[in-house]
C-alpha cells in the first residue's frame, strides 16, 4: 500500500493556451520498488486533474513523434531502399540497442512507473543529437527530402517539449536516466557515414537511422500511453 508522500507544486504551461496548471506529484513515490497504482494521494482531485492534463499532452506528443518518424522512414524507403537488402539486420545497428529496452507492451507492463519514466527520458536523450544533426548538418543532402526535413524539425520540437514535460515533475529520475545511459555507453557516431561520399554506404546509414528512429519512437509511444492508462484510468 502506498504511503502519503510530501507534496510539491509547480506550474505547467499547457500547449496552445496560457493556462497554468498546478501539478501535485510525489517524487518519493517514484523510488519505491513496487508499482503504486496512483501517483496522486487519494481524494486529491487537483493532482488528478493536473496529472491527467500532463499525460494527455505527453501521449499526443509521443504519438505525433511516432507518426513523423514513420513518415520519414516511409519516404526514404520508397525513394532509395526498394530492392535493397538494407532491412536485413537493420535493428542490430541502432545506437540505443545497449539500453536493452522492453519493446513490447506486455513486457513494459511489468515495469513500475519509475522504470517507465526513466526509459522515456533515456530514449528522448538518445535521439536529441541525431535529430539535431538531421536538421542542421544534413538538411542540404539529397536524401533529406523536404518531407523528411519537415518531419525531423517537428520531432526536434516534440522531443524538447516532451522532455521538459516529463523532467519537471519527475526530476529525481533524471540522474538515474543519465547514469544508465553512461554505463550503457549510449553514443551516436552516425554523422560520418551519413555524409559519406560513397552513395551505397550513405543510403544504408540513412536507412538505419530512420529505421531505428521509427522503432524507438514506437517504443516511446507505448511507454507514454501505458503510463497514461495506468495513472489516469487506473488500468493496464
């Protein structure tokens, strides 16, 4: 049974509005080893309303990220990868593989809220640089079509917004996420291959980048929706 934690308040600016929400959450609760059925104390409707708004916005952002990532992959696949063996073992090349993320909803359901939030932050941190390089260093390359560039720019904005949305109430998880990334040696070194003068090598690198982004954004979307389902509706 979850004990009643100390509460703290912060303000959250809602998307497309100027309303400030008061979100009451327990940081201490996140460090309990068992999964608590509710992040809010019993009967605290202010907390539940704010939490509902937070996770509703988070699921919109994660879903948009997945849709944009899928569009980027589909666009590149149609233009450059037809008839090519790029898809063989493509998942083995993802720079986030050493995180050993639970990729299915069934496996993610076994994790407590602290674990899910930690994984969400690690995925967001892991993709910040590749997306940034895509819209800066790589934007003039033939492989980066207008459609891909537009979706990449949207994902850069959504990664930043979702990261800030999660970090503010769950700040105690940040150091754990960074530490896990350090020990897992999560680094992205794909820029050189993406700028290679060898067309085949370059296309293979772009294919892997978009394939991994689509995979990881889908995983991120699963985690975010599971948290929303768990803490808004007390299900899952």
